[in-house]
C-alpha cells in the first residue's frame, strides 16, 4: 500500500541521510497522511517523490538552499506540484541544491553539502545534486530538479541516474524560483527512462500562469517508448563535443554507446556545431544578467530573513542581502549588473543574445539531417569535494556540454552508460530538437 511504501522510504532515508544529506526538509507526517487517502489508480498514485528546494509547495519552506530564505513558507503551489498532486504523487521533502541553482556541485548550499552516494568523498554534481543523490541512494524513487545550464543532466550523470531537460516552454515555470527565466526548465530525475517519460507526461502542458509555456500537445511519452526503430535513423555526433580535456574513460564509454546504436541499425554521422566554443561565455553573460534582475526581489521585505541591525532603508537592503546571499550568488549579481550596465550592454549582453541565436541555428541546421545527437553529458566523472570550489572558472566548465541545449531551448536527456575504473558513473547525453522528447526518451530506452 502507499503507506507501506512511504514508511519503507522514510526508514531508508533515516538510514542513509546522515551520510548523504540529500534533503533540506522532510515531511514524514504529511506524507503518511497523504498516503492514507491517495487513490492508487492515478498515474502516479501513491508514488513518493522528492522536490528540489526551489519549487514552491504550499505551507512548506522553499529555501533555495539560501540563508536569505530562512523562515520563508511558500504561500502557493507551483503548477508542477498541482499536477503531481492531481496525479496521486506523495511529496516527501525538499532536496538540497546549489544556492539559487547556481553551481555544478551542490557545494554552494547554505544547508551544507550533499555527498555522492557512489563515493562519499565526491560531489553529486549540481545544482540539482540533492535530487540526484536522493534517487541514486534510494532515498527517493524519483525527483524533480531544474535545469538552467545543465543542473538536471550533469548531476544525473555524476550519480548514475536518468535526467531530462525538457524543451523550453514544455513545463510551466510558475512557482519555480527564477534564476535565468529564459533558460530555466523543471524536469525529472529518475532511475529509468520509463519513469522519466511518465513524470514528464504528468508535469508538462500549457499553463496560463506562465506566459513562456507553450500551447503544445503533450504526447503520451511513456506509451511511445517502444515505438521507435533505429533503422533509417541518423544520429549525429558533434565533433566540438570531443575536445581535448575530456576524460579518456568518458570518451571510451561514449564511443561504446555510439557503436551500440550503430549495431541497432542507426546511421552515425559526424556533424559540426561551430558556435559551441562560445556557449559557456554566452551563458554566463545571459544567465547572470537575468539572475541579477530576478534576485532583486530578495530585499528583506517580501521574503524570508531580515537584517536586524541597520541605519536606514538602503542600509537595510544592503545588509539583508550581504548577510543572506552566499559568495557565488553575489558574484553572479555583480557580473550580471555589470553586463547590463549602460556602458557595457551592447558589448556584452546584446552580443551574447546574438551568439545565442547562432547557437540555436547550429542545432536547427544539424537537425535537418539527424533525429538526435549523442554527446558526453560531462567531460569528467564526479570530482572530489573541494576540488573546484575555489576556482569558479573551472566549476563553470563542468557544464560545457549541457549549456548549449538551454541556450537553444531544445531538449536533452542524460542516461547512465558505463563506469570508470574507480566505479564512478558516466553519462551519455541525447540531444533532440524542440518538442521531440519522445524521440530522445525512446532512444534512451533502447539503450537501457
Ligand atoms: N552550473 C550552471 C550554473 O552554475 C548551471 C546551473 C543550472 O542549470 N541551474 O549556472
């Protein structure tokens, strides 16, 4: 019964959570109450699910792993939460993340870091590291994360799970704390492709509360998984994704996966996405610009934590923000404010918008001849805790293979495709055109 399943999950959490720290908040009582009354014949009837700490659930904390949101209780449900609830899911708790989803390791969290269940000395990736670690350590059957530049796919890859970044506009962002609104999407982190398809089906769809959500039909992703044949399919391998610096074992595992698809009948073709080298720089201009505007709302008046000692209103804003935001968030606000300032707007922000368009065109032209692209999700496996935390530029490069997908607004899936000799998971990224999640899911399903 749902109650037994939920109780079993909470005993698993009690057992491993002290080692992993995947959750920022757990609501055992509420989950059990819900389990007692939920209808099991609903699509997710009685399935416990973990939610990233930046998605609002009514009357529960939504901290975004930040000090500034200490004490804040969400007054409403995000649209995805409404949809999950209607589908019969049971909400377990809020998972840890990099503060305001800024990072690639879950080390930038005011609630302490999360450890990779495969090796406790290593990071789970980020920013949805808590969601990925919870799924990998069986502290959750499935979870929701958010992906602005790789934050679902990269932790999925580091933790050996499945992670999907939907097409921009597929899933409502209403109730997701905005980081970079033009790039953010909510998506599933699961153990199997089938679970990802089922979750996506439930959370997708047009929402009048989000004016960037699109009026597109939602295919029955879970029923379409078996319908694809790789015969006559062309899968592209972008040469810019096999650069120097990519780990030898990662390269080998990806080559094996590519050969496997070829043996299943797919035609493999090398393609070029020439603007790939500019993706990281473009992303860090656009994402920080949007973040600097989005985070202006945290002024100590409307949400959460307030400075106690101040002189006047300006001092109050300043102190609240200085005390409440961590250093990565401050770095992004400064960068974003800089690229938007009148003297630099044309040189940085406007130019980045143009490059974003070029990156989008790169993908459109390769998708004229290929149905999907195969790449590594990350150039390396999970790195050691502390290894990159003092070098923001190194950390920014962790998303070198995932960022372009967000800039182009298309969809991407990461699935496990092997292990390093140290036993760390390796992820394969399957990139698809906009609104073609059923294709990348079916390709991923064939591999599993
Ligand atoms: N790691 C990237 C960043 O720090 C992406 C984060 C995300 O997708 N939310 O911005």
